[in-house]
């Protein structure tokens, strides 16, 4: 049991339940995290999709922003999907007023780059480090990565745009793998958590 990491899902807003299910399917213990004391107990954290501006403001309101930054700087593995990718960026193009990021990946992200809600789509995405063929990605008002710094590794592209990046212990995808029933991206993240646990 000691090899089973405890992974939190930031439960301020967004598709928390789906990530909890995906993590459990990937052999992790998963629980929602809303407060700094809950964050202190987990081995890794998923920042789900949702509305990045709202999540940023709620993180500040709940006293979570600084503890999140500190844990990421200290090496806690984090995986962000969609809005979570935006929160893990060092810089956002055209951020909303008052929008802050946690940081962790040396990348510049463009919000809602793939279009509005009614332009959402699914696509097969080849992700480096994941065996068994492409991952089915669900893109909902998804960002893309405009550019990455030297420390960040691009692990997937779609339509000529960067849609998945890894930098050491931090992983981000602009799509939602938790909505497909294919839990290989979550399994990759669970392995990243195990590696530093």
C-alpha cells in the first residue's frame, strides 16, 4: 500500500469528480483538496479544467495560491488540464484582470485559443511517453501553448499547436483526458508522483 500515492484534485471549481475517478483507475488514492492543510497532506495534485480566471481568484480567496506556489517550487508533482494548464504557465497572453498563475512550467499560454464552447471537439493526440497509440483528447474552450522555454519539453501537438508540456515534476495538457475513459495520461502522472514520493 505504501507505493500508492495520495493525489489531490484542486476542488475550487471544475471537473473534479472525473479526475478523482481517473486517478483511482490509475492506482492512486485520490481526494478533493480545498484548503492549505489538505494540500499539505498529498503527494501530488491535479488542477482540473474549469474557468481559469475564476479558479485563480478562488485560489487567492481560499488562501491557496501561495501554498500552491510553494509546493510546486518544492518539487510536488502537479498535473493541469485546460484551465489547469493556464494556471501552471509562467505567462498568459491577454490575461483577464486580476488573473494570477501558480507557475511551474516555463511556457506562454493563450487562453481559449481553440475557440468558444460551441467549437469544442475531440481529436486523437500522440503523446510522447504514452504507449498504446494516440490519446483521445477533448478540447473545450482549450488553450494552446504559444512558446516554451529551455526547461520545458513539448510532448504533444495538434494542428501545429503545442497541447501538452512537461517540465520535470509538472505536466500540463490543454485537453481533458479525464472525460474519455482512457486513463493513460493519469497513469503517467501517477508514475511521476511515485518517482518523487
